[in-house]
C-alpha cells in the first residue's frame, strides 16, 4: 500500500501538460508520487512532535480489512475534547495516514488547543474501488464517534476533513444521507473539504480529463452519479467549508457550484478561495495566519463546544 502504479503515473504525467490549468496539479502529483515512493528515511512523511503527556495510539482497526486502520493523537488531560478526523489524498491510489502534510500542522495547532486528532487509512485502488473507499470513510467516522470517549474525546463533536481524493470522499459522505445512515454514522457538526477536483464526477468524466480519473471512476454513468457529491447532495446535510486553490482553473468554480446547490437545498456550504497550490492547501493548514484563522472561524460557528476549544 502507498505505491502509485507506474503505468497510471506515466499516463497522467504525459497528458497533464497538455491540459488547460494542469500545471499546478502536475506539480502536486509529482510531489505526492515522490512522497509515496520514499524508502523509510523520514522523507515524505510527517514528523509529528508529541508534547509531554500526549500519546499516539497507532493502527487501531475500525474495520476488518488490512487497510482499515487509523492513528489517534491524544493531548494531555483530554476530557470531552473535540475530534478532528483527517482523510489523506493521493488520487485514490496511494498515500497514507502518515504522509507529509496530513497530520503535523493540524496536530500542532489543534492538539495544542486540546483536540484529539485522528488520521485514517483506507483501501486503495486497484484493490478497493472508490465507492468502497467512501464506505470505509463512513465506517471510520462511525467508529470514531463510538470510541472517542475512550481517549477523552467527544464523539458528538467530530469535525471531518479531507484533502484531494480524501476531500472527494468526505464531501461525498457529507452529501449522501444514505451513505452515512447505512454505515451507522450519527450527525456530526461539519466537514472541511480541502481542494477536491471531483465535485461533480459525472461532469468531470464527460469532459476532457486526466487518465487517473478513468482508473478511479470507470465508464458507467450511473457510477459517476453515485460518486458525485453535487448530485448526491440532499437537504439537511452537515455544513461544509469548501477550500479551493485559486491557482487551479476549475477548483473554485466547482466549489461554487456545490455551494450553489447547497443553498438551493437549504444546506450550508462556504467557499474559501486561497492563493495556494493544491499541496500547500493541505500542508499549510494549521500554520499561523489568515488561512488557518478562516478555517477556525468556520469550525467555531459549528457548535458552542467547538468554539470554546478554539478560543483558548
């Protein structure tokens, strides 16, 4: 797990430069692929500092397959603490819960304010299809909601977050009441979507697109609809913050389409455009500055309990 197919990567890298606006995504894929191929020396992995009194619970099983594992970072003296559940990216095919940018900044920022931070793995293509990946994210959220009290967390105050492919998966779960209900997920305060390129999978697949999407989404239009957050979105769903890179041609317009659909349904979705690359949107979240402050402003508005833990 964690390796990108050489054939897929070669195809993607060959076609990307010819696509309008593909430059930033090309750079992101190159960097992410490099991170996934590192040899264990610490390059391409998050170096996560553990302050005195904090602890890390590794490779807890939330499901029955080898890929269904998560790490829990628990601050000292956690009690009724909010929980951040993070879902990594990697084109649905590579990456893992310890990849660079996934945990370190978020744990430093919010672990320092008393949050429990959870980073999860899920099965990857080609062994696990994208619809099953979404079900695994749902099962992980339900598992964290049930077990958070064991680490001093509050299972009612779990904020869901994902980047890139992980952003697609968390937005799909947030959009689909059926996906949440069928996997035992209780209502949660809200979701932070970090630069998803797959807001409307059906539209994406009918336009000129990268080969990596063919491997993820196949050729069945009904499957495209099933995996489209925009098309699955129904009324009464949790609020979403849609962070998008203004350096990518389609990122923010797609986020705005999802926001508009949410408004029609009476749901709450907020677009946050950032002048950052696709990778920076993940890596720089948690660093002091207006970007992190804007994300915290969204989280503070989700519940009084979250607001209290963000005001420390």
